[in-house]
C-alpha cells in the first residue's frame, strides 16, 4: 500500500475563473482553490470517486477538497480492508479464538499491572468483579471512577480479558467474563519504569492469598535487555512463579526494529511471553500471519515468545465520558441514521466535530463517505468499542484462557499451565519459529487438556 500523497494543485482551471465563482460539480461547494482535471487522477482513485459522485462517470473536474476526502477514503479502504470485509464489524475475541463455552474463568482472580484503570461497566455490572485497586504511583489520587488519560491502557487490557460485554449485549466480551480482577496501577502514560513493574508485582505477591490471585497479566516492558541472572524484576518473576503465580507478559512491539529485543519481565524464564498474531479479523486460518512483535532468543538464549495471540483488530472498550467516546457515539449515531436525519444530528453536535459540521450540506453520498472515514480513522466498532493493536492485548487474551484452564482444573501449577499452552498451540506455516514460538494459542484445546488432567 502506498502512502504517497497525490497533489491536489489544480491542473486545469475554468477559463472564466476570474469572472465568477467556481463550483465543484461533485460536492457543490465553492472551489476557492480551483478545480482538478478528473482524468489527471490515478485510476484507483477515479473508481472511488465515480462510485460516490452524484454525477458518476460524467465527472470532468473536481475540487482539491474532494480529492483529499477520497484520498482518505482510499487509505482507509486499503488499511482497514479486513474490517470492511466484515461489513464494518470486528469479530469478537471468543469467536475468533474458538473459546470453550462452558468455562468463563469463574472463581479465578487475574491481577493486572498497567499504567491506569477505570471501573468499566463490563467489569462492574451486574456484579462488581473488581476485588481491589492499588496504585504504587507516588502522590497519585486518581480514583478508579475518573476517566483520566492514564486510564485508557489498563482499562482496555483488563476488559479484553475479563469484560462481560455488558455494553454490547455480551458480544464484545472477553474469554474470561466470569473472572475476578485486581487492578494495580504502576505508572501513568508512556513508558513504565522497570522499578514500578517490580513494585507492582511485589505488592501482588504479598496480596495473592488475600484476593485469591492466580494469574498476573503484565502489559508493560522493562528498561533494557538483561540476563535474568542479574535483573531484579526477572528474579521476582521467578520467585512469584515458584510460589504459584502464573505470570503472563506482553513480549513487546519491536519486531520491526534491529535486534527486536525482548525485555524483562517477558524475558524471564518462567514467564509466559506472548507475541502477536494478525488473524486478518477472519476465521480463515489460512489468512493468519504475524504482527510486528518482539522476539528472541533473549540475552540468555531463551525462546521468547512461547505463544502468540491476536495483536491487531482486537475489540476493546472506549473510555466513557471522554471526547473520544462522545465522537464515537456521534459517528455511530450518524452511521445508523436515515439520510433525512443526518443534517439535524450534525447540527445538534456542531462543536463536537467541526469538519462534519462544515460538510453538513454535502450531497448525501459524500456525507456518508465522510462518516465512514470518521468511523475508520477512529477505529470505531460501536459507540462503546473500538479496535486496538499491540501485544498489550494479546497477553490478556492468553491470561483469560489461563483463567478458564484454572476454572476447569484448579490444581494446575504454573509449570503445567505453560506446558499445556505450548502442547496445544498451533504453529503457523512458513513463519520462523523464533518469531512465533510454539504458535497460536488454542483456547478450547488448552481448556480441554486442563480438564482431562484433573484427577
């Protein structure tokens, strides 16, 4: 896909430009920057314009603003093709992972170490499953009910794993919607210092019996590659696993960089490091490929990641009571509205999206095009959910599968859990072993083997 920007400088102007006002024949707006000859545009852009132009193939000229609009549409059609294939929808996590319907992580507690959290309805309704919230950030007074900018990441990771999809009638739920959660804030926005991850994990280790914590999800990476023999955080991971905790870590998103480093705590021998799968938002296994996740061998020569899970097109919640949520609500409402309702809805939200307001008198096909662009540029699925990417979200998918395994067989040790995930994973053909480890986690097979081992 090319990201080249097509010039929107007029290549041919009306001869009477100075004598009167130019009007774009496509959008009907004044063409203050002149008009561009339609035939000068690339063929693939012409096709999109013709499909959405009120004049169809009769278009001879077009204003630069329309060219820019259709360039945006073309980019979204290419970059989000797998979403358009599903009618603008994203498949739910349990569906794409083939999760076992009987197990939901009931009576299992997952602790999340992340930059911030929010008491999202998918975790609190109809029953509040947040057993505890703790912040190790000095002087932090942010309440769990505050939609702070730092709340985004941890809210999404925890809901991806354990959300019950209450705002989507249960559709966009996690694989462990019956699990309890403990939320540990270890930073704000940006990089989380390794020392903070250490302090958060130490707190979890101290509180594991009080809250019944069995699984720890860490969607944060350390400071630099280092041997576990000399790294304080990695040594704490080893201690935690020896005491019965299952530590699941995002491996990172540096697979496209030189060295593709795996950092602590994912590089610790006993952690379950999770890399990224790109399943193309499809159930067709032949379409599976790799996400740009980090991979080993580590400084100690260890295979990391051990397994991979979806790292792109992952449905996650939008933080309520934020400008982003208000915009998503508007775009979803417009997308579902009839043509004769569009103008009134846009007028009522003039200050929320100035571009839409200024475009409110466009012909309906163009206005619909702009609404679709807004939905895709914001990764909006519904007014309450969007799709996200990164191994930060593949790790909680694995954590949720582990919770279901523990519900099926509470006697499983961390070592046995890791072995089951590896034994039941499915390797991708034609992909280097170093990048994928033992392959894609198989949710149903892992739970069924856990159940079969129950004595």
